[in-house]
């Protein structure tokens, strides 16, 4: 089947998955849940029908193998899970594109290298707050020992969550061993952009050369709660310090053309007639340049410590997560650029602010990503979409990339 016909069928497959695993709110493929199990069974049925050998590893990543002339392999995929009320393309696009290449482009023929298609589990981090969970297990970043103490927000243990799907949490390290045995020479991932940049530039696809570093922390301001009738000049208002620091963070992001986000605010005592004595906020900082990334972290800390002094409150931070910026393989980058240019006529290159499984795969194999336009540029919601002509063009570009790397 040619690339145009394959892209047509891949879009049809994506719509089929959306109908199967969505409700009126959007996609509901939360990892290790019954709907997610429906998605993995859908994957299994499609891949077995295409002649692939299908297996699920010890943590729940679902794999399809198209044996090649060589055991040396190329892995293509993305995450098959979603957030609650998620979009129809987020994650699923990359999985379906890999499936489609194996089913429709190979058409029963052996490639030079073995092709693996993977649907990673819990990229979204919905269960335990750890993003890219399945790929982190495969890369060795997450181990059975480090996962053993994890619990869901409802207090369910890691072992119990996996047990509901017939998996043994104590054996997840076997997924790393299984990945190592695949002799992976390259990892390729297609994903919807999750922002409006390509749509604004009227570009259907782009080579993604790297992913921003991500630093997350909680900052707690502690002052003194007081009656709302107390003199404003004499208050030690924890929320006011937090609010002004938040404005400072935004200025830092604009200064460096990067990202600072305060997404959570917890005020105590949270009473109409009391100026707050305590306020905790989250801070997420992202940047593609390593030196600038650290500068932003340092400037953000100086900002909130300064606001704390101004308002006579204390400030303390608790780091939740820190990942350095990642740059993808240069050889794969050039192949990806060429595939985009040959299909779209545009030499489009960009980086990603959101995290992806490819960030974990960099630790295990040369990796690259490609983005497809998101229009209106929103994700993690049912309104997520890409116009079908742009979607198909982006898929065709990605099929070109797979073909070039696989060496048919």
C-alpha cells in the first residue's frame, strides 16, 4: 500500500480507537484501567491480523514485532494511554502510525531491520504522578525498587494497581531486560504538537530536535493570618507574597522566551475575612537551553525569596522533579528534516516544551520525534484536533521517516 492510502487507513484506525475508548467527555484510556485494557486489546487484534507477534511486557507496555532480515531493530511508537477527558490524537497518533506502517506499508514483506511498534503505558503519569512511566521502566530510570512505595491519590499501592491487570509489580525490571534484548538502533515517535505554533505557521509537520528540561517544585510562604480589618501595611500576607512572585515568574519566562507556570495555589485558612497566613504554590519551569534553564531556576528562587522578605514572611521550597533538556540524535534529526521537507515542502524544525516518551528513550537508543500540527493548538481535552489534510500529510512524512531509518 502506498503512503497516501496508508495514511488514509491510519486516520480511520484512530477514529475507530476513539469510538471504542471515549465517551462524551473525550478519551478515557487511563493506564491499567478497563478502558486502557480495551485499547491494548484493540492493538493486539489489529497487529495479530497484520501478522505481527504481539506481547505485553512486565509493566504493561504493549509490543508488536514485525521480524526483519536482521534482529537489529527500530522501535516506533508513543503512549496508548490518555488523561481523563483527553483528546483523540494525543499519544494514539504515534501508536497508530507505527501500527499502520507495519500493517499497510510492509504489507507482509520483511524489512531489513526488525520493526517493533510500542504503546507505552502511563506516559501521562495519571496513576502515580510519574510521567513517562512505561518508557522509564524500559530505559531503566524506574525500577521495581523505586516503584514499590508508590501509591495513587486514593491510597492504592503500585502492586495492587498492576495486579488488577494481571501484572506483578515486583517483576517490572523484566521490561528493561526485554528492551535491552531487542538490539534497538533507533526510536521514532510521532505526536500531536499540543500547541498552536505549527498551525500559526500553516505547517502540517516538523522535525522535533529536542525537549525542554523540566523543573517542578512547591513553594510555601508562611506569614501570619489576621483579620481583614487589620491595617494592610502591617500584615504578613502569605498569599500576597506568592501572587507577586507568580508575576515575577511570568516576567522571567518572557525574558528568556521559555516557560514558567504556577498551576496550583493552596491558601490557608481560605476564609473570606482573613488575610492568609500560609500559601503554597507549584512552579513548573521549562527551557531547551541547559544554561538558561539553570539561570531561570536561580532567578525564580531569588524572586520568591525577595518577595517573602518584602512581606515579612518565610519561604521554603520542595523540589518535586527535575529533568535536564534533551537533544535528539543528529543523524536521525537530518533524516527527519528530510522526510518533512520531501512531504510538505517546508524545512520545519522545532523543540518541544511538553515531555514525551522519547525523553526516556534517549537514555537507551538514538531517538527522534516529529510533530503534526495541532489546530486550534490545544490538547488534553476533547476539543483537541488536527484538520484531516494536515493530519494525513504529517502521517505521510512520518511513514517516509520510518522507511528511511528501517532501510527497506
